[in-house]
C-alpha cells in the first residue's frame, strides 16, 4: 500500500518489469467466461480468433491461426479493422449488419472468404469458411471466429444468422 501510494504521489515510479506486470494484469479479462474463452481459443485445433467489437481488437488467436498467418501475433491487443479487406471489409461497412449485431439481432455470420486481412501473408491464405459468433459480456461485444478450409467451388460471401434462426439452421 505504501509503495502504490508513493507511485500515485509521483515520488517514485514502478520498475519496468513491474510496469509490464501491471499492464498485463489490466489487459486480461478477469471473468470466468472470458478466461474460458481465451483458453478455448488457445487450445483450438482450427484457426480461431477472439476480438472485441466494434473495431476488432484482437484478444487471442489459436496456434493454427498463427501458423496460417504468422504476422497476426503482432496484432494482439490492436484493432484489426484497419487491415480488413474483401468480405470482412464489406461486413464492417454494412451499417445494417453492424447495427443488427450490436442489437444482438444477429448472433452469427457464416462467411466464405479468401484472406480478409491485408498482412504479409495475404496472397497465400486460400479459401476458408468462417463462422463468427457474437456475444456480449460486461457491456462489451465480442466476436469469436473459427475457420475451416472451404471447397474450391464454394461461393464467396457472407450470411447473417438471426437469433431466432440459430437453432433452426
């Protein structure tokens, strides 16, 4: 308590390693749900990413996602929206879709895409079908995207799934 009080008064500053520990503690979600989601992504056998909306602040990626796109690790804890291209860019620019997601009228979007992020691996990604699930927690909206390779003949595009259609589809 004395140490923190001295920091607050500006008498001394925490050391570099202590500052890093404080940043890491504040960056990690503390709820059981978010801890479970982060662990699920970490151990997922498919390319998977967890982001906070609306700017797709990347929180976690699975090892297969890193293998598919190694430069993605540089974007953890950064907004991905500036890298969006193709179908993802179309989805982010679709105001009606984004409003429906924010209102939780759309709980899921199924996409078939080529690369959706302008990174160094952009040209080598290939075609994937991705299911993006949206959920709200503690006042924040999140997206959980899981990808699997798509057939070469699969048509590129996206299909929103409304909450009332989730079980029927």
